[in-house]
C-alpha cells in the first residue's frame, strides 16, 4: 500500500519572480486554490494519508495553509460565512503533514533523500506541484495501480514534441502493454539529439525505499544538482521499472505559459463564471 507522498517544495521559484520573492511558487493560485492544494487533493483521492513536505527558507505560507487558522475561522463564523468556513477548515483536516527541511537547494534527488527517515521502509509517492494533472482518475492513483500489479517502481510519462524534450527527464523503454512501458534507461534534460525517445517524465513517481541507497551514491549531474533521474536510471538498469502514459490533461505550471493555460482551463470548469469568461475569451479571438 502506498500511504505517503513526498512533496519537494524547497525550490526558489526563480522562473516566477517577482511573484515568488515572498510567496512560495507552490502557493500560486489557479483561480482560487494554490497549486499545492490541487496535488494534495490528488494524493488524497488516491488513498494517500500522509504528506511529507520537503521545505526550505521562505516556505512558511505552505505550513500555514495546511494548519488551522483560528482567527480567520472565528471571523468567518461570526459573519456567518459558513461555506467558506468549511472550505478553510477542510484544508487543515485534509491530510497528516510531516515537514522536513532541505537546508540547501542541491537538487530534486537531494530533496527526496531528505525524506528518508519520514518515509521509512515502505513504497511512497513523489509529487511535484509544478505538474498539475486534471484527470477523472487521479494521476498518482493510475501509477499506484501499476505499482500494485508489477511490484516495481513506476513513473508518469507523457509524449512531448522535439522542442520540449530538453525540459524533462526522457526515458528509453519497451512497451509491455497499452500505455505501459518497461523502462531501460533515462536521461535528465537531454538535447533532441541525445534524447532516447519523446516520452518525458512528468512529476509523479511511485518509488520503493531502495531509491534512498541509490540517492546516497548519486553525484551531482545536470546543472550541478543531485538528480532524481540519475538515481532512478541506476534502478531501471538493475531491475524492473515501469512508466505509465497516464490519462488526463497535464499542465506544466513551472512555465508561465503552462501556468496561464492551467488558469484558463480551471476557470472554464467553474459554473459561477464559465459563460461570462467564455464570452470574454471569444472577444479576444480574431
Ligand atoms: C524535474 C525532473 C525531470 C522531470 C520534471 C517534470 O525537473 O528532474 O526529470 O521531467 O521534473 O516536471 P524540474 O522541472 O524540477 O527541473
């Protein structure tokens, strides 16, 4: 059973400066809900019970977001805004949260390794809140199903065009059935020439605890950072390792364009202003 999800949230968010000077990038909202809440709700609906946030300096807003806010709750109660009160309380009761600090931003692999003690000796999920997936079945749940069938680590895959391969980890794999690949190798952010395929890793992983030993041995790679992809590559070379081309719509909210598309997508799902917003968007189409 996969009970815990690790959320690396210590990144500096430089791509979204100045918005992220004082606000963690994970707290940027799609309409009115921060990115991190979308991914925590995804984990919850896949049966995950504990969120391990690997955090760092300037990320206190994330802790406050998942905590009780008694002054706010009191104020909403006295002004009889009961729906909002429920909404706000729900977040603090959503999931059990554990915090560990990364200290230095030495890479995604380093962040995941910091969660070793909190995870212990059990399989676990890693969820990157930059990647938002809108799906009928939660994306991480789709991976957990494959993990349970094959009893081996699983990562989320998406086919990307040539011009995007250098933004992702890219895998080499053999198709074992519709939408499922056995992974043989992977490269972190390769050039088009180096890329072994067009299948990119999206930020959802189900890993086994042996990844921690691999991470302890992983030297700095691409960009001088300890890359999760490099540790997973070793695992895939040594034993079974799977990739799932998940169903659902993916938004790369680590890029401004991806973020804007996600805002429009989630805004159009809201009954309260869908029609008016659509009318507005139509006025922009030439
Ligand atoms: C990380 C991983 C990369 C993966 C990507 C998905 O990169 O290192 O392999 O494809 O997430 O979002 P980052 O976006 O953190 O640079």
